C-alpha cells in the first residue's frame, strides 16, 4: 500500500526548469517501480518517465529525452522529475504513479496514483 503526493508544479517560461517531487507513504516503497505521467486538457493521460526499483533502469517518452531526468531516493521515499528546457507542449497535469514489482510499467494501468500537480509553460 502506497500513498503518493506530488509537488513542485507551477508556471514557468519556455526554456525554464522545474523539479517535481513525489512523496510516498508506505513501508514497501523500494519494492515499487515508479513513473510519471501527464495529461493535457482534452488529451489522454500519457507516459513521461519511469524508474525501476533500484533506479538502475529508466525510460522516457521520446519528446522529453535529453530534457527530463527521473530519479528516486528510497531512503527518503521520494521520486523526482527534473524538467529542463521546458516547452509549451509540456503543459499538463503531471501525475506520480507506482506499480509493485521491479519492472518498469509504461502504461496507465498502475497500482497507485498521486493527485497531480499542474505544470504550465508559457511561450
């Protein structure tokens, strides 16, 4: 059982940076693969980034490769998404997600979801 709370969203100009954080409550955080998804108005929720149990494996959607970095700190039960060189098309509500097991899951079928945090990138 895991509870997830995102933070760090906000308004930023194109080219700027934001760092999203996801705080997890639960004794088995280290046994969950973690991921970030986003959902823009009128669009389906889409995969952004994921990280395995140990942090040894990561995966990103093509549109954010080279700009976003996902990381985790199992001791602090947190996962982060460092977002650099932000573009207007990155505007969305960003959701933290967790799935039991070591493998990365890139589909929206996740065991737990956070409430989301708004990221708005202006032109």
